[in-house]
């Protein structure tokens, strides 16, 4: 019986199921680790998103404010006539301005010495602006008028805390003594930050004037481009999808189209720019930098996206709708155009808006058709000219600013990105609302 | 804008034809629509389509052909000594067309009268002065022969336009009358209209083919032109990229290898960032996360995909670049001096990686979801934990699909432009240091085509050869990746 007794005495200590063996513990730890990797990956991507949004907002907001010198000013008619008689007319106006400034300082109880040169360093040539104003509005003579004169970009940077007195290096554009003046102006309320409407409505300025640059003209350029894209890609995309989804027989030609569409969707956008340059500008002699050409290129680029989403929404309409229409005597064309298409329309519009949003943010093809070197200094005259006159577009304008040597333009570029993202967000929200409201689940 | 007016006239004729055609058909059936073969509106559409389609097609063809015909007539009639004195026929012709445009601008602004602009009494000096006054872009003084050629050019273009307008309107009328003559109660209007619409649909679908043809032709012709000026072997095997800035060529070294190396290096960095993060995010979202987490994290990840690339480019240039310099640069946190400037392979690569995360994760998500549930259940039934199932069953099963997704991401990375234009730098070099600035194929396409160099010079034409290489590489990668993905899908369908 020794055998039996040996069998009944286990060699290992008795274990309960509740006790975990080392091996199980290792496996569970590996399981936990693996799950942590997944959470880590998502956390990292969300972290990137947060950093991106944070740096856009932090760097972009200064573009929406502007530092101005707010000076109350009275110019009598005699002073005006007097100044117009002088040889250096703008200098005379600057003199009046400086007098008014001194008066405002004494009123505020601040005394700080300054001369015409330091004013010029802080606010540019004020005389010219004032003279321009009074020559255009002579009826304002003798009445108190308040001027808001844009401060130079360096003063703007100082007020916004981008450099302090310690990190400041003196140059001929701004001297240390000027900072005293700026501080004095700030305490007496002459220098203040105002909302920069010019950034939203204005046109681009030259390379030497970052303060005056605005994105308005390029928003208009983008708008005309999107009109072209919408009115070409929506009908063409829908027509192509209807053919492929409802009518196309299964043959080589159809296969060829399908292969082409899926390949075009993956062609780098810059290649479309090369196509636009070679075909639309070199071969067809369409005008360079025109929103029309940009719109044509972006149409070709967004067509595959729109076709793919339109086909998906046509597919989601159940065949019973078609059968019912055919059953009561509609032709195939009538069944599609009267019944299937209206039911698929919300999905098609959603896809189109998303395609448009993609086209709105696309930059690379626009670089090649000349929308970048061009400085959009003004709005197009009239509706038709909006398509053919050279203009910029929002992403191209942002790139232009980012490529300029003066770092003050970087603020503008970030600000432009905020505007661009607001447009994209609006379009995507519209798409989501459309989908929520009208999408039908069959 | 006479073109717009012309289109409006054609559409007006068509609208008029619609009304008339509909009425004529109804009259032929004694105003009783039941006797018609088709619904009354189809008779109207028949007339309208027959008005619009031939007229608009003629218009498009005319607009394409006329400039070419005028160009060839004028350039063949140029005196040969004039061509010799200018550096090339193309330059001379572009000057002539510029002067001709300038004359039109001057006339439209009222600086120049229509008669004077067309008459031979206009001499070169006053023309120059008046064109400048009208704000037309005229670089140097216009010579008399150029002026007269420009006047010929302008008059040919103008008269061509008028003839075109006339012919288009005649064709529109002819189409309308033909359509009207068909409007009869026995005419099968619906069948005709539907056939036409069907061809229109086919035409719309063929635009995809036309686009591809357009891309291939515009790349191929210019690439051949480039290889005529620059030896192909130097382009493909040259180790140096140094275009001369004068735009005259000759001393330029246009080897593609440094650019390809930069492209490859940046793409590899991007994939090293994007693939693990994207893959783990996809695994977590599809296998572990509850519906709440998925509903929250997935849209947020997709936001990263919806952000335009110019935003990523600026992020690379102004945020990531300086950040990397403050870590790896001179006087940085690590105390090493590896990175000289903000623009570097790492800068562009990391940012491009961030851009690709949602791309990789959504593709892998689809592929992981396509693995049949039975395989998971079998693995769990054998006692495997979730992570063991994923590592030993799901990933091996999904591997071909994941490889396809990575290849698609790689093709994206290779074709990406804005991030590298802003973040990677402009210097082409063959180096292993990822903290050095390098440049890519796409960045050089942009810089060679946006510069001032003449389109006929090898410095500009090289961009088309680069575009061709890019197109072939990305297309090859895509076709291969789609093939793998499709093959893999078929395995489980």
C-alpha cells in the first residue's frame, strides 16, 4: 500500500484556485502592460492634439489685437492752411501731433521727454496719416478728432511681452529711451490694445509692414475657389457616381474608371499642382494666380473623395425603392433621378462639404499655380473678376506669411490658421448636423 | 465679359426652345398629354439639350484651338531677323502676347482708343508710354516689329472671338430648330433625352481617366524635354543636387539621390512615430475600449486627420523645431550640439508622424475588425488572455493588411509637401544625422517651379522629372498596398 500512500501525498503544497501562480501573475502583468501601451498610445495622440491646439491659440491670438496710439487731436483751419503752405508738409503735421501728445501727457500728469524721431520709431510717420485724413475730410477741421495710429511691430511685441527691457537690444528701429516713452504712454492710457479688424477684413501688406497685413482678400479668393469647386465637383461627382453605381455594365471600361478613381485618390496633391501648371496655365493659357485655375485644380483633386462618398450613399438606398419605382412604370433614369437621388442627397451633401473642407485647406497645388508669390493687395472688382483676377487663398496666404523673413509675420500666419480652422470647423459641423438630421437608417 | 454673355445667350435660346418644344408637342396631340409618347417636359428637354450641348462643345473646342492657331500663324509670319535678335522664339511670342494684352487693357481703361490701338499709325514710343500709363506689364521699350506683330495678334484674337460668338449662336439656333422640328406626339422624346443624359453621365465618369491622362502627359512630355537638356544618367545616379541660380543651366548638378534619401529618411522617422502609436491606438480602441471611450477618442483622433497640412507645417517650423533645438541644440537641455537649426529631418518627421497617426489607426482598425470573431473565440476558449490573443492570433492574421496600411501611410509620407517645405529645410545632402536639415522631392518641386527661372531651363524642367519619380513611386506603393489589402480581405470573406 505504500504505492497508494505515495500517490495520495502530493509532492507540491496544496494550492487553492484563488491563489495565483507565478506564471498566471506574469501573464496578467503582461496583459496589464499591453493595455497600458494602448492607453499610452491614445494619450500620446491626444497630447499631440492638445499641444497643437494650444500652440495655435496661444500664438495666433496676438494677430487679432493691435497696439495703437489713441490721441485726441484738434486741428484748426489756420493750422491746416499753414501746414499746407510749408515745404515739408507732413513734418508740420507731425509737429502738431507732438504738441497734442505733450498736452495729453501733462493732462495725465506724466512728464517724459520725447522728440519727433522717437515718435517716428514708435508709430511710424504720423504726419502723413494725419494729413491724408484732413485732406479727405476737411469738414473735420476745428473739431476734436481721435486718431488711432498703429504702433510699430516692435512696440507691439514689447507691449505683448514678447521681450522685456532685459532682453531688449537697442537698434535704430527702437531705442531704450523709447521704451520709457512707451511705458509712459501706457500708464497715461495713450497706448492700448484694440481688436484688429483690419486683420479680418484687410488685404495683405508688403513685406515691410506686418502690422497692416490682413487675411480678408485671401478669404475672398478662397471663397471664389470654393464656388468653382462646388459648382464643378458636385454635378460631375454625382453624375459619375450615378453612372458607376446604377448604370455601368461590368466591362473593361468601367474597371478602368474604377482603377483610375482609386488611384487618383492617392496621388500626392503636389502632382495635381503640376497638372494645373502644365495643362491650365502652360497649355490653355489661363491666367496665373487666378481663383478659377485654383478651383479647377482642386476640383480634380476632390472629385475622387466626392465620388467615393456619393457612391456609398447611393449604395445605402435599398433596392426596394428602385424596384417599386420601376414597378409602377418609371424608366430606370426616372427611378434614379426621382427616387434614389433625393433619398441619397443628405449623404451626398455631407460628403461634398467634407470634400470642400479638404480642398479649402489644401496648399501644395496652389503653390505651383502662382498663388504664393502674389501679394493680394486688394479685393477683386466685381463678381466675374473675382474668378480671373490674381488673388491669394487662405492657406497660400498663411504660407506666404510663414515664408517671410520678418518674424512678426508668424503671428499673422498663426492668426490666419485660426480663421482657416474656424471655417473648416463650421463646414464640418454643418456636415455633422446634416447627417444627424436627414440621414435615414433603412 | 463677352464669354459669359455668350453662354447666357445660349441658355436663353435653350430656355425659349424648352417652352416652344413642350408647347409644340402638346399642340400636335391636341393639348391632351395622354396622346403624347413621353411626358411633355421631355419634349422641352429634347430641344434644350440639342441647343446647349453642340453649342457649348463647339465653344470649348474653339477656346482651346483658337490660341494655338493664332500663335502658330503669328509666329510663322514673324520676320526671321526678329527671331534671331531675340534669344528664342518662345520668349518673343510671349512678349508679343503680353503687348497685345497690354493694348487691350489700355483700350478698356480708355487710355488708348480702339482705332488707334489697331491702326498702323501707332508708333512704338507712344505705345510704350501709354501701356505703362494703363498699368500693363511691359518690361522694356517695345520695338516697331513687335508692336505690329502684337497688333496682328490682337486683331486675329478679337476677330476670332467675334466669329466664334456668331458661329456658336448659329449652332445653338440650328440645334433648337432641329429639336423643335422633332417635337411631335409620336416622337420618343424620353428615350432620346435619357440616352443623352446617359452619355453625359459616362462623360462625367470619364473625367477620372482624363485627369490621369492629363497628369501622365504633363509629366511625360516635360520630363522628356528635361532629359533632352540634361543627361538622364546624371539625374538618376547623381550624388549632388546643386542647381545654378542664374537659370542658364550648364553648371547645374541635378542628381535625384540626395532628394530621395531625404524623402526616405523623413518618411522613416514619420513611420517610426506613427506606426506604433497608431497601431496600439487601433488595437486599444477596437479590442479594449468600451463604447464610451471609443465615442470620445475616435472623433478626437480624426480631428488630427482633418487638420490641413499647412497647419502642421507651421507647427513644425515654429513650435517643434525650436523645441528640438532647445533639447538637442547648442546649449540645450542635454548639453549636446547635434542640431543646428529648427529645420531638420527630425522636425519634419515627427510632425508628419503626428499627421499619420489617425491614418494608420483608422486603416488598422478596419483591418482588425475584419478578423473573424470565431478566431478570437477559439483563442479565448483555449485560455489565452486578451493580449495573448491579440499578439498571437489577431496580429498574425491581420499582418498583410497592416503591412498594406503601413505602405499606404508611407506613400502619404513620401507625397507630403507642406510639412517638409516648412520644416525640413532646403539643403540637399546625403547624411545620416537626423538632426540636420535635408530636403525632399516634393520640397524641391515647389522651389524649382516657384522661382524666377525660365520654364524652358533644365532647372525648372527638373521639377517635372521629380514629379514623375514621385508619381511612379507613390502609385507603385499604392497599387502594391491595395493589392495586399484586397488579397487579405478575400481570405476572410
